[in-house]
C-alpha cells in the first residue's frame, strides 16, 4: 500500500549556515511518502549550491524573487501535491527521524484535519543545548485573544484546507501564521489533534524576536488578526503572554534540575 504523501516546504533566503542541517533532517525521515519542496528567494550566498548538491532528493526547487516569506510559502503550497502540508524553516531541523511517521499515523488513524505538537529551542551555535521548550498541550482557541497559538512549526494540515479557507495573508509582515491558525482553528473549527512530542528543534533568533521593534510589530498584527476574525482582545491581554513565557521558562528550568 502506497503511504499518503506529505509535502514539506522549506522557504530559504541566505541560509547557507543552517540549510544543510534542515535538508538532512528531512531526508533522514523514516516515512517514505515525502515530497520535499524548497522555495529560495534568490539567495546571494551559497544556499543554491547547497540545495543543488542534493540533486533529485529535492522534489521541487524554485529560486526566484518573492514578496517575502509568506508569499514564498504560498508558492510552495500551491505546487504541492501531497495530501498533508507541513513547513520546516531553513534554520530548524526535526527532533528525530520518526516525526513524520508519527504524525502521519495520527492522520491515518483519526478523523482529523490537522495536528500540532511541541517545539524546542536551542542555542543558535551550540545546538545540543536546549534553552526553551514550547508545549502546545494547553492550547485552546480561546487563547488566541492572549496572542497564544499552538507551535506553528508543528502544524500539519490537509492541503484542501488551504484551498478551501485560504493561504497565508501576504499583507502581514510577521504574524500571518498566527492569522492563518485563527482562521483554521477558531473561525472554521477544523478538527485537530495534539501530539505530545517535540516535532522541531528551532534555533533562537527568529524574525519575530529579532528586536524590540519586531515584537511591537508582531503584537500589533496579532491584535489585527484577532479583530479581523471576530476575536475580542486588547493589548493588556496580548502582552500578558510574556508572563506565560516566563512561567514556561521557569518550569523548563525546574524540570531540567529535578
């Protein structure tokens, strides 16, 4: 029996320092039905050479100018042929080689539209050092008003959802992933399942945490995403999520020392 295909999409721009780890973590997955798509925004470093060095192990490769990360993600989704869509950022890698096998088992055994799990963060240069763990266990759609969502890099959904409910909104700079998850999980109430395991290991220093200004932009876009999708919130609610992050960090530290 041919396993259902899952399309994995990596968007990259000048990611030569981390891209090899990302690609190898996809190619080492035990699940056999993977379509791997890489969308490059005309990198000026050695990214293209790295991608091409893997030859036909990369299912589809596009290198052309885009209008940002979300535009590139939409390109990847629109050329994907898999039943399930997932994303792996170009500075992240899978927690182990059985992640896709496990999540596809859940799709095959349950009447669901999407799954999500946990992610862990590591030092950007010392990747064995875990510095934070983000669990999606307690997520429910009511938490969107606090700026809290399930870990987006762990979100895998049926391709038909994007075709039915829309793609990433390209008029968001940072929070289009948050807006899309509101649309899918809150507005349209797609059937999901939480899988209690880390899907992805992420290096610290992502786009939404680069600077104080990035955080301001992120929170403004979170407020806008809530407003556009009928969720009542305010900045007091949204900024309270940093208290949650502090609690999460302290809990992680305690578990490490116990």
